[in-house]
């Protein structure tokens, strides 16, 4: 209730807030599709040469706790499945959380990562945090289902 009053007050006081709300759906869709593309391509690269992927997880990446084979399998599965959910905006926050954790683990487990690559991971992490905070936006299956469940 308090949030609705605050939004109404902002709409009256800040004329640009309506424009910002109108842009939220397409911008959120763009962020979802961009991130889905980044992570899906990484997953497809891992699948393209599984022997190299296993070698990287065995020799280069220092994933804590998990054996290299399991870490490679989980990372690849997450990079293939979660972007699909993200693209649709289905379970957006869950998919963003999974990719955020995967992204963080990539930074932690690869100490030799070049600085430019680390900066990309920070950028992707910030975009994933945005999706965690705001959800899939107006053009998502999540929003469609929410409207169907609570008309």
C-alpha cells in the first residue's frame, strides 16, 4: 500500500517517471537477451569441445569443493539452461541468481583471469543484480503469469 502511494506521488511530482516506467520493459528485455546470449554462447563453447572443457576445469580453474568433472557439468548445464529461462523471462530472478553465482564462481576459481575479462564479469554481475532486484520486466512470462494469477 505504501509503495502504491509512493509511486503515485512520484508520478505527480516527476513527469519523467512515466517515461522511465515505459522504458523499463524494453530495457529489461534487452538486458535479459544480452545476458542470455553471453552465457549461452559460453555453454555452447564448452559443449563444442568437451575434452578441452574438462582439461580447463582440471588444470586451470580452481573450483572449490567440487571435482572438476562435476564442476564442468554443472557450469555447462547452467550456461545452457538458465539463459533459456532468462530469454523468456520465466523464473527470471531464479535464473539470474544462478547465473550470478556461476559468474562469481568463474571470477573466484580462475585467479589468472586477465583484468579486462574480470571487468566484463563485473559488468555482467551488475546486470544480473539488476534483474534480481527488478525481475523480468513487463515483457516477460513471469509478468504474464502474475497477471493471469492475480487479475
